[in-house]
């Protein structure tokens, strides 16, 4: 009887170990899949771009200052120690010495203590021109 109990416990622990390894493998595959999907989802490449940014979290009215480090025609990467959660709606303003850009956006991914990726939406025609000029100027700098 005691041996059966010992075997039963050993089998239980082995089963748990196997299940944990399976879960770890699935998590690893899911993270890799998310990373690949994010790269494929990006419709235009980002270029290095440094500018100040102000974000307004739509639901709470919370404001935060940050810095843009990458820019595309459809989004940007914002460096901040306290990124907002994925799915958060924001209003973003980006400033250079000469121009500014503002539009609604959504947080599409966040890296803890590093920053977050924003996807722009409903960009006003005037600001599309500003964005195109910034991206084109940064593309030329990147290529030289």
C-alpha cells in the first residue's frame, strides 16, 4: 500500500513536470508567433526618428511626455519607462523644432520599462503631409 502511494506521488510529480514543459513550450511558441505577426502586420517600415511626444490617455485623461524613436506612415515607437497597456486609446502629439503632428492612436504592443508601439488612425489630411515629409527626410538620412 505504501509503495503504491509512493508510485502514485512520483507519477503525479512526473505528470506535473511534463505538463509544465508543455506549457513553457506553448508560451515560447506564442511569443514567437506574436513577434512574427507584429512584423508582418507593419505595412510600412519604420525609420529612426527622434522627437518629443505628448500622449493623452483617452479614457482617463492622463497625460504623459515621452520621446519618439521610430516613425512610419502608420505608427511610431514611443520610448517611455511606463508604457500603457496594449489596446489603450491615446491622442498623440509629436513635435520637432519646425512642425508638429497630432492624431488618435492605439497602443498595439508594450515593452515594460522600454516603450510602446502606436498605430495611428483617422489622421487629418494636413498631418498626413507632415508625416510623409518626416518619414521621407528620415529615409534619406538613413540611406546616406
